[in-house]
């Protein structure tokens, strides 16, 4: 696992963009994508670049349960707005949060990922260490499933909704085991709210209480940080 410190979130996002370009150049076809505040600058860079995804596949990490793909706060809409409407892909996949058939939805999503193995996975990280919406306690071999969001995740995500009551309490999320199958993983973490979870990850302590620590089991993970997220580990980083 490589921890890389940048002078700003913008500089770290620029590096993520370069790694995506490099992966594409080397033949990557399928990109695992995240939502939330963290990748917004990366998506802005991609939108204004000349990168062409028309032969690529996008597979998103997660979607809120109960939100139809047309709901303004759905991750389907987030992806349309932040990337897909400007940069069309050959095909894009996001779990359907309005499908009440959990077994069918999760099995279909695993099949999609099996058919399109993820070459490069972009991740954010929750303040509690979640990756995708895999909250603390999730087994490291988990597959795509319906997950309950913790109070801290609901709290962190309420900024996108009119009120906390409107934030869905469950989501479909790619599993930790599914994420670990990606060939290459780039995790972005920005801001002081991520400093403690990044310090925990850096400590090397592998525990299901910190879902991101599963990434220590993967051979190609880059953690791109801004100075605030790297607050407690800055002195220990060589770059
Ligand atoms: C989003 C996702 C989550 C977020 C995490 C951080 O698809 O899977 O793990 O990456 O909650 O969210 P932000 O970037 O809003 O701090």
C-alpha cells in the first residue's frame, strides 16, 4: 500500500486522473467508480479532459435503497451529473436502489462484475473507515449486498438531503471481497475529518472494525491524500 501526499486535494485528484489515463493506455476497460464529495474534483478534471470512455465500462460501488435512479439524490443522478452526461461510457452500472428483490439485484450485480472484471477501482473512505458502504464489522470476503448504514454515515451524508430524516438508512453496496478483486485500487481521502481513519489505515492494523484495512490484503493500492487527511502521518511519509 502506497501513501502519497499532495499539496492539495486538487493535486491529488490530478494524480488520480493521470493514473486513470495510464491504466487506460495499458488496456484498462472497466472502471469502478465512487460517489460523494471526494471524487468531485477528479470528475471535473475528467469532464474537461479529452479522455474517451466510449469503449469503457463503469461500475459504481453503491446506491441508496429506496431511491429510484431518477431521484435527484440517487447516486445514479450524481454520476449522470458529474461524469456520464459529459463522458459517455459503452455501458454504466449502478445497483438499482428501487429494486425490492434483494437476492436478484445483488446476484445480478455480482454477475456484471464477473463479466467485466474491474481494472481500476476508485474509492473514497468514510470517517469510520467504510469503503463502498461496507460499514465496520463487514467480513472481508463479503459480496454485493444490502447493507445498513451506521448513524455516523447517515450523519455525514445528510448534507446532500433537506433533512436527516430523508437520508436512506440502507444501501446496496459492492462487497469488500468484490472490491478486493479489482486489479488496481486508488483511494482518495481529503480533509481533516478523514485524518484519524487514515492514521488507523497507515498503522497497518488489520481488523473488520476498520473496513479499509482489508486493502492491506491487496497488492496494488495507492492512497492519495491532501495535507489535512494526512495530518497524523505526514512526518512518517517520505514524499
Ligand atoms: C461512495 C462511497 C463511500 C464514500 C465515503 C466518503 O460511493 O462508496 O464509501 O466514498 O462515504 O464520502 P465523501 O467523499 O462524501 O466524504
